[in-house]
C-alpha cells in the first residue's frame, strides 16, 4: 500500500480524509476552500510581566499572572516549575502546593502518577480537605486543637492512634449539608462523641432523657 499525502500542491503532510491532511480538510469543511499549502501557526505574544516569557492569554498576561490580577494580588514572579517525580540528593520529593522537599512517606499513594505518589503532601491534602468541608485551614484546625488541650471537647479523651479529632458544626445552621459554612463550627470531637451527636441529631431532649435513664434507680 502506497503512502498517501495531502493532494494540495505543495503540502507534504500525511493524508487524513477527503484527499487532504487534517488541517486542510478542516479548512475545506469549514469554508469550502482548503487554503494555501503553507500552514502557519499563530504565535502568541509573551506575557507583559517582566521576564515571564509565558504566552499571554488575557490582557497581555499569562494564565498565572492573569489569575493573580483577578484575585487582586500584586503581580509577582512565578516559582519555577518542578516535576513531581524529581528527587533531590537526599531522595526527597517536592510538594506541588507548599513547594517543600519532603520524604516520600509524607505523600499519599497514587497509582495514576508515574512515581506512584500524589503531587502534593499529606499536610497540604488535609488542609485542602478542611478548607473544602469546613472553611478553615490546617493552621486554624491546629489552633482549635491547641485551645482544647489536644483532647475531645466533650469527653476530654485524646484521639486514638491514627484518626484525628473530627470537626463538629451546628447542623441547624447548615441542615442536610455535609459541608459547613465555616461560621457554625463548635469544636473538635473524638469519633465516639461525634457519632453520638449525629445519632441523637443534636436533640437536647433526647440527651436529657438518656441521662435520666442512666441515673434511674434499679427495681
């Protein structure tokens, strides 16, 4: 079978369909004319921020500097990109969020990545989860934990090995939502206390009835 090329004179690109290469076929379908044989690509202007060099996408800025401008932040130089599979001389891996060089054990496994690990560290992952669900950062969580003395706000028990204390919020403020608005946080609870509040649905009447039941005299 002979190798076919675009039928347009002067084009040496591989044939794709209707006698043309992919680019000329798309032009032909769109306008009825495949256009000139020479294919030129539009070159984007560079970002106007000094020494950036990335392609401009909006108002003369690249994606990253345009994002800084939208958030009202002063334009600042971008940090150099480092591949998440890179290792330093000590075998440490860079976190894509905090930019710190950490031991591979500080990253959760991710089989979809070439090195089998997440691009961001466990601490940054936890901070992102807290922000999404409760509107607080990991630093704010740790401040709450320190204010409680590192124990459950109800039973004063220390968290068991592994799981940390759960963030409790007023479900009357955010009914039916797994996420909190961030303004109705009440404290940090151990798994058992948090589960009891959920089962009793924050109903103080049921708690009072349970107390009377536990204090009742035997027959």
